[in-house]
C-alpha cells in the first residue's frame, strides 16, 4: 500500500469522478485507475462503485477513507517536521474563520505568513464556530478563529482568547434609530431582524440576550455571511446586531450602541496533538497582530 494510492482514493472520493481526480493529481486517468485497482486487489475489496453516470464509495471505501486521510496527514506532518528541523517550514496551513472576525486582520496575517514561509500551502474556509472547532478537533483545520457567547468556551482544542466585544445595532442610515445615541433590547425587539442561522454561536448570543430579557423578536432573514447582512440592512429591510469592532467594516450603514447588549469572545483555537510547525509559526504571527491591534 502506497501513499500515492491513498491520494488517488481521496481525490476520487472528493471529486466523485476518476477524470477530475486524475486532473487534480496531474496524472492520466488510466494510471490513476490502475493504481486504485491494484490497491483494491491488495485489500481484497472494492472501494468504489462505478457506473456510466457516477462514482461512489462502497462500504469498504467509506471505512478506508478516514484512515487514508489520517495517513496522508501524518506523512505530511512528518515531512514538515523534518523540514523544520533543518530550518525550513513546509507543508500546509489550513485556516478556518467566522465571517465577523475583528480581533485580527486574518488576510494581512496570511500575507505576512506567505512572505515568511513561501513553501507552505495555505487554504482558508469560512464557517460557523461550532463547525470550525470540530474540524480543528478532527485535524481538517490547523487553526480556526471563533466567536462565542461569554457563556461558552471551545472544547477539545487548545484555546487562546483574542478579544471581548459587545454587540451594537446596525441599521440603515435613514432608519429612525440611527439618530439615537443608544437603544435597548426592548426597543430593538420591535424591529425585523436579519441574523445568522438559528443554532449557530453567532445567533445564539443574541437569542439568549432577548430571551433573558423576556423579549421576542422577529428574525425574518437568515444568512450565512456578514456581507449579506449589510446588503439587507442598507435598504432598510431589517436591522442586525454585530460585534462593535466588526460593524465599521460594513459600509453604508449606521451603528447604534445597545445599553444591555450581549458580549462576544473571540478565540483562536488549534489542535495541540496534530499541530505542525506551520501552525506554530502562524500562531506567532497572530499573537503579534492581536497585541498590536489592542
């Protein structure tokens, strides 16, 4: 069993196509198919069901895939450790972040990281805090930036707190509330809201605050990005609550202090068990950036 065979299996599983997998792996399809067939003979089981229309994993393939990914990750970490031992950082850096990170300018930090370590492959994905934390625990991400209510802390990962911030109301510039120096949750509860999907950490902090105050509110719009929150707030379709440090990044809206607003804590988290030299180097850059931003 060879690492390259595992790479081919993972590529086919992720693309659902032998043709696209071969393109990703920069080999001809016949060579990729031959190597997977060799592996299947060695294992004594088919890994894929092939039809003229689609490719899908067999039960044996489903069982094989997580272990194959772990082997490939371990091999990459081993190579990265050797490179670090001789003074060079290589490998990958997979970063996740919520849409409203404010404590650190992540693109700027990645730019500095790439300048220092040009041989590291960088990837980034945006998601909800709970999903990103799970991906860090599973090793799919090296580092993630989360935002959680003060009542919650990340579990099963190494944690560093970056900042604490209160939420503010975000409204259209011509909204009646835009002229107010401050409002409270009771006044806001009369408005139509745009917010993140129910059950996500970014939504829970607001839901808990209104519930604790004995108030109901109407969330008519559920979106997954802060940019789209801004697009719905600008024309006056809804109001929103966002972290005070992030809200200025939205253009064409007004922000209003909320006297009894909930707070949010920003964290950077990583997997201490599967940590890589690249992840450690990026954490160093993050620490410097967070300190300078205070």
